[in-house]
């Protein structure tokens, strides 16, 4: 799709030619730093808490959900909107502005003191990104994709709630707000995953197109959307009563959805089996989240980490690996290092979930091992994809 003046494009540094470039690279590198700090903290380096916005639990939850996941989601959407609408997405100075605001917020929340200034900057980058995302969608009246705007506004709203806790202006618990954000990001992932995984699978395995059955799609997404709405009233006892059954229903119907995607045919293709395993992790996590409301032996934190590490982390690593290759004109294949990265990430999940549950005496060691394996996974991505994301497309096209 030639919608860009190549002569003008060549004057822009490659890293700023599309949203995925700075945000995928920046988010991955940041997550490595954040997880190394988290591992060191649980290893006994308690003085590191002064570099975690004075509250390590708040900082870890906030930065992995907003600083890391938020950056990847927005980088992906600012790239995808160009394909959806046929309109150019932001690049150059405008992209540098959004990315710089994100980076300043990350540095501020790591090294600065609790302040409303960081609330403002950390919300501003999201709002500015939403504005640039909405412009091409509204311009071509592509209302089907406009729903990402209110969802991201909800994401920004929960970010403000998170900051209010740090500022002492809210009595909500970190766990409640974190659950809200996890559900918001999970629904975004279910929507995007449902669009791309069947397509990637049929293309990658050279098999016939996987048709989307409307009934199954509705059954899979309606309970997920209701979960999203429930996050607006997370502290309401009546609403909380709906989260458990909706989580179980969403998990069940999305398993039916996944069953049709020919998972077995992907086992020899890392870029595909990683996507399928990540989607399965989302399903298992949602199911256990629902069960945790009824069964005391199932801890909500375990379900949340299955969703966040295996589901969201796995989906992000698989997606950014593929998108970065496709949008830079490269073959959709990964080498052994990235295969190690995929394996390391899911081993991180097992360490956080199984090791800490089966061997309670290894709880702190489980945290350290899990965080270290995450750092290995995204560290490999950062090193392997640095030249991919900082150099022009190999086919000479813009982007």
C-alpha cells in the first residue's frame, strides 16, 4: 500500500518511521530492566525500593501493566491503524513526542518522588496516543475500529486511579485496580488475538482459511466485554459477584474458539505455537480467576500471573516478533535465539505459578527465577531485534 512519500520517509530516522519501532524496542528493553530490579529486590536488595516510586508492589504492578503492556499495545495500534484505514499513521516528530512522554514517565516513576507531575505525564502520553489513533479512523469513518478509543480511555482512567493510590488520594487497593487493568488488557488481547491468530495460522501452515463463525465469536466476546464493563465498578459488591461467572464463561467459550484454530498444525512453527500457547494461558488464567472466587485453595494472584506472564507476556512476545519482521519486509521466520526466548518466557510462567505453589518454601526463589527468565526472554528479543527495528525495511519500502 503506497500511501507514503518515500523521499520524505527516507529523511526520517528508521526508528521513528512507524509506531511499532520505538515502542516495541523501548518496552522490551524497559521490561528487562524492570524485571532485573524486581529479581534483585526479592533477592534481598531492599535498598532498591527507593528506585521503585517508594512502593515496590505498586511500581511492579503499574509499570508492567502500563509502562510495558501499554507501550506495546499503543505501538501496535499506531501501526495497525495505517493498514486499517489507508491513512498514514504518525511518524517522525509526532511519534518522537509520544515516545518521549512515555520514556520520561518511566524514568520519573523509577527515580523520582511521588508527585502529581508524574501522574500528568504518565497519563498525557496515553491521551496523546489516543488522539493520533482516532484521527485516521474518524477521517475514513471506520467505526468498526473506533472502539479501541474508548477502551484506551478506560485504560487511561485506570492509570489515574493507580496514581491516586500512590498519591494517597484513594483508598482502593492495588490488587483491585490491578485486576481492572488486567481485565482491560485481556479483553483487548482477546479481540486482537481473535482477528489475527486464525489468519496467521492459515497463512503460516499453508492451509485453508479459518472461517470466523459469528455465533462462536459472539459467545466468546460478549462475556469478555461484560467483564470489561465490570471493571468500571470493581469495588461494587454486586458487580464483583458477576466477575467470577463471567470469567469462567469467557474462558469456556474462548476455548471453543481456540479449538477451531488448528493448534496441532502449529507445533513446528515457533511464531505460531507461541501465539496459541499464549491464548491458551489467557483462557486458563480467566478460568482459574473465576474459580478463585469460589475455591479458597485457588489464589487470585496465581490466576492473574497466568494471565499476565503466559497470556499477555506470551502474546506480546509472539506478536512483536512477527509484526517486527512483517513490517520491515523480512521473512516470517525466527532463529534459535528467539525460540529460546519463547521457551524462557513460558518457563518464567511455570516458575511463578508451579514452583511457588508446589514448593512454598521456594516462594522467594520462585519470584527471582521467574523474573530472571522473563528478563532473558525479552533481553534476547531486544538484542536480536535491535537492528531490525532501527534500520530501514530490507525491501526498500516505507515503514
